[in-house]
């Protein structure tokens, strides 16, 4: 079983829809990252969370440390949001990240 | 914002040759640099962690003699894939760690796609 599980693996939605991507992890962590990977492979860091909730533009990330669960929400989705969204955790005492397999999101016009 | 560059962005080489990939933090000094690898349709996997001036720490299953990491300065780390084989074809990504407001944040490079023929 992976330490980091994401769902769904694939998601296709219509422009304007509210999107939720979930991430569950099984280890104690010091931080959780949400990353966006574009078709060319480049990665952009969206959020780093250790508790609570963060918002940036149309993106919202929440984390529940007790339940070992995080969600990434996209409001008013747009075709340019189409990408792979990756959840990654930094285990306590570690420096490097452990990644989920990613959620492939397609927003259709 | 913090910028991390990688060079080259893609490389094609023959089996048996060595390939060097550079990772630079352009506008900050990185406390730690990380090397990741991503095979098609798979998640990123940490290969090694390196700190300037010391030997890299490799993850289990990653051969240190095959993937040579040199962390020459606080802004430059290099990964050399020695005697590359087709199974080494992958997407290699580095990230650079920076301490901000008491928190360690990682900034990712754009990645290097290696194809070994």
C-alpha cells in the first residue's frame, strides 16, 4: 500500500465546475504539498500545509492532521487548470518528499 | 519567487555513455537539494538528498555509483548518470530547499527528460 493515496486518479469536468481532489496518507508528517504538473513535466508548487486551510486565487487546500487527509479544491474551474495534481508529504524526521500517483484533471470548455 | 533551473531540459544519448544534469537555484542559496525520478505514468520517487559539501544520502534501491551527485556549492548540484542504459530513461527533477519564516520550502526545477537509446 502506498504511503500516499490520491483520488480520483482521473477526473474530467466541465468548465465552471467545483473540483475536489483528495489525498490520504499513512505516516506522521511535518508538511504536505500540493503540486501541479503540466504536460511538459514541469512542476509548480501550489501549497505547503501543516495544518488548517490555505487559499490562493481559485485554489483552496485543507488538511486534517488527525484524519491524515487533505483536499485540494478548485472553484470555477477553467480549461487551463487541466494538469496532473500531485499530493506529496514530508515524513517527520525526513527531508525528501513521498509522492502520490497524481490526479489527472481535464477541464472541458 | 525562488527559481530553480535544470540543464539540459532533454537529452538523448547512446547506451553506455554518461550524462550530467545540472540543477541551479538562481536567486537563493539552497540548504538542501533533492533529486527525483519519474517513470511514465508513475509517481515521482526520491532518489537522493544532498547537502553542499557533504556526500549525498541515497534512497534504498538507488545505486550511488551509478547516479553520482556532486553538490559543489549552495546554488549548484549535479547528477551524473553513468553508463546509462535504456532502463534509465526517465524524467529527472531536482528541487532546492530554502528556509523561509522557519519553514523548509522546496522549489522544483523544470525537469530533464533523459532518453537512452
